[in-house]
C-alpha cells in the first residue's frame, strides 16, 4: 500500500521575537489518506459485528393488551354505579318513610276529629298511633296501640282536667287512611285526673281551696261572708266510687271559725253547735267577771257537771273560783258547752263574750246541706255505645284526684 506523502510545514518566521506557537492547519488530504488505509468492507464488517451496548438495545415490539386496560376502566367505572344504586335505594326508602308518616298523621287527625264529634268535646283530643310502619298495619286492618289524651272534659260541676287512655289490639273497619269507618278496641286502660286547681276555680270561685288529706280524703278550706263577718270554713271531703263509671263525695267535719273566739259546727250531735275555742276558754277563766256571769246561768252549770255547792262557793271566794276554773277538767267542759242554747235564754251573755247575736241567728239558719253543697261534687264517665267502661282504683294525689279506668270491647264509629 502506498503511503501518501505528507508535506511538512514550517512555521513562518515572524518579524519580531514571539514565544506563541501557532497550531498547524488541517490538511484534507491527510484524512483521505487515512480512509484509504481502511477499506469500506472492513468498516462495514466491523460495524455489523460490533456488540451493542445495553443502553442501545431496544425492546422487541409486542401487540397492545386491550383486556388489561378494560379491566382497569371497569374497576374505575363500577364504583359510581354502586353509589348511584345506593343513592336511589336511600331516596326510595326516604319517600316510603315520608309516605308512611304522612298517612299516620292524616289518620291521627281524622281520628281526633271523629272522637271530638262523637264525645261532644270542646277541644279535639290528642291521638298518637304506635307501631312502625303504619301502612303495613293499615293493610292488615289492625293497630298495635293508640294513645288518646283528652283535656278538659265537662263533668257536671267540675271539669276533668285530663283523661289519658291507651288502647291495644285495635281492629280497623275501613279501606285506607281516608276511609276508616270505625274501630273495635279489644283492651283499654287509662287514667282520669281531676286537679285541685280546677276544683278551686269552679267550686269556690277562688275562695275555697282543696288539698290532699290522706288516702281517699280531701281537705277543703276557704272563707264565708255571713252577717257582716268573714268566717273561715273547712270540711273533710271523702272520695268514693259511685257505680262502675262514677265518683261521688261525702262532706263531713264542717266547721266555721269565728275568729279565735268560737267554732260553729252545723247539724245535731254532741260536737255540733257553737263552742268556745280552747284559747278563748282559757282567756275566759282568767277574767273573773265574765266567768262569774257564766256560772250564774244554771243551764251552763248543769252542762259543766259542777256541783251547785262548788259553784256557790266559787262565786263568793276568789281562791276557790281560781281553783275551780283552773282545773283542766273545767276548761275541757267549758269548750263543750253549746252556746246556742244559752243564747236563747241569755242573749246578753254572748255579747259579754264578744259574740254578735245577729251572727248567731244567721248561723242557726245556715243548714248543713247548704254548707256541704259548696264542697260536694260528682261526675260520671260517658257510657260507650258498645263494650264495658268502668273505674277501678280512686286515689288522692298531691295534684288532685286520680282514678284508673279500664275498658274492653269498645266500639268507636260504625
């Protein structure tokens, strides 16, 4: 092979002294000569047999897998579908619940109006139907339970404050909530409340007050204006059942207090009439002139049970008078003397004791039934068109009179 001759270039000399070297210029003929030393076949062979580096290796081509992508898409699009189903189910459940509650409220309203008309009530009662759902009970034509609260039921002289009843196992006669013709109540239990506040307002016109006074008894107390005097009046009222559906009262122990001087009890008997109080009798024994005036009346001495000799001695001796009148037995006997009998024969004696004769006359004209009428009352539960309704236990509570009620086979409507 011929080696091309490469001419040698000498640097040009400069006119002046310089230390900088100038790089030789490239000769294109030298590059052609280098190519001549390596034939084209050797270059191609070497290029084809050269081992490629790892970075230069390309991955073989494979067709795309559409199934894997579709799974990912289905998994992603499946979640909103479940959410939509749940949303529709929740919406449907809410609509059904609202429809059930609407039907329940409508049925309660219609039942309240029906009870108001049939029982001739001034106000519509409150009706609450139990059990859920209501539409399924209506489809079966039976209700689990119904609670009815009726306020302010007129009962002759008084008003029943509240009547609460709970009915179980009610059979419905009707085709729907808008077409209920009637109902049959198998069992019913309830309670009647007659409050003392209503009794005070209706019986005594705010002048008489009723309070509890033991089991089955009521204490009544108030004021009575008589012959220009304000008297305190009180009585014991007994509560009892009157038949199966009624409550009645019995008034006893009536007393009218004339200040702290005397007490008047109408009627007949050893405790009836006009009697001095213990306080006034004790004051009377300390006033010699007044007690002597009473001992001068034979009827009083006879009722006291004191021997005539002891009375005569007491009228002439102050010490004997104090010993006689200071004895507890004499004081007790003095409070048991009926001054009404004394007033007929000795009217001036009552004046010395501080009692008005006109008041005594008015008291004697006031009969026991007239006073008892101020505190007596009674009421009857309405008789149902079918079935049995009766009062059970009657009790006196702090707020009023309570009575338990039970009923079976009650028919409402047609």
